[in-house]
């Protein structure tokens, strides 16, 4: 098992080196891409500032707690985009038949998708998100103890895996539906609802955000971090492992079943 992990880690390292060379060929494109993401982030922060200036409290979160919530979502989204956003290329490769190239290589198909290209346009966003988290924690005077940091890192990893599971599910549907652009737009709009506390929505939307688990991307982990009175409990356990469990279920069912159905562009 350890030998297998070492083998995949070495391949991942070589792919990263290759991708760094690609970035060096187009440094202006790299800077402009990151600048675009940065400006989008700043505009979203401005909207959040306007909302909190008017309401003072949103759901159960005050201003700095909402800033922490936003920083958590921003960092989770940036890590997903840097490392795993190529999952969204699956439908295009199914339509064009380029998936065949990945099937011929003696490596796990999904692993190849993850490593063949990084999305470097979110690197500055990730750095900015870390700054937002540090600033909001300092303003709330939260304790920087090992328990808090462990939960924060664990919840971030789980949040990224929840995102991976949702978009892997969406991409896997292309094995049955060649085009899923309409559904992708719907899921995107629902994901925007996850940028605010679940408690402000009516019951119907709460159920949707739990069923399509965007509530596990940010709301439940942040609520436990900021408002829970216990160090560890059932909610902590769920937030730690929600991402891995949901991702594993999607991978074993929709992804693997979809691969079995795939017959290439000319099939």
C-alpha cells in the first residue's frame, strides 16, 4: 500500500513540475488570471460588507463570523480549483472521445484527471483567503490551540472533498447524458445559496442544501468551529468525514458505473 502511495506521489510530483514549466511560458496569463480572481473576491467581500452593515447579524453569525465563513468558503473553493477543477473537463472529453487517452494509460482514470493540469489561477485567491481567516480569527479573539487548528484543517479537507463529490457526480452524469450544461447551471445557482447561513432559508431550501450537500462545504463546519461548546462531538465527527464518505459513495457508484457504460465517441 505504501509503495503504491509513493508511486502515485512521484507521478504527481512530475506532473506538477511539468505544469510549472507551462506556467513559466505564459507568466502574463498567470498574473492576469489571478488578478481576475482577486478582483472577483474583493467585489464579493464588498457585497458582504454592505449586507453586514445593514443587518449586523446574518442567521447566527455576526460580522466577523461571516467574514470567517466567507474566508473558509474562499479557501476551500480555491484549493478545489487548484487541485481538482479538471474533474469538470470530463463531459468535454466524453463528447470528443479524448477520454480514450486516459483509458489507455495504466493509471487510475480519476487520478489522471486530477494531476494532468493544475488550475494556477486560484493561487492568489488561496493566499488571500488565508489572510482573511487569520484576520477574522484575530478580531474574534479565538484561541489558536491545537484542537481548533486540527478541526479547521480537517474541516477544510472535508469541504474540498464534498466539492469534489458534487462535481464528480455532475460530470459522471455525462456518461448517460452527453450534455449536462443545463443541470450544471442549476447546481451552480444552488451552490451560491451555500455562501450564506442555512438558517436564513425556508425549510425547502434547507433540505435541498443538505441533499445536494453544499451545507457541508461551509455552513456546518464553520458553525461547529465558531459556535460549538464542545471540543469534539458527533458534529465534529460528521464534519471530519462527510467529505470522504460522500466522495467515496459518488466514486464507487456514479463514476465507476459511468466508466463501464462508456463506449468512446464512435461507440
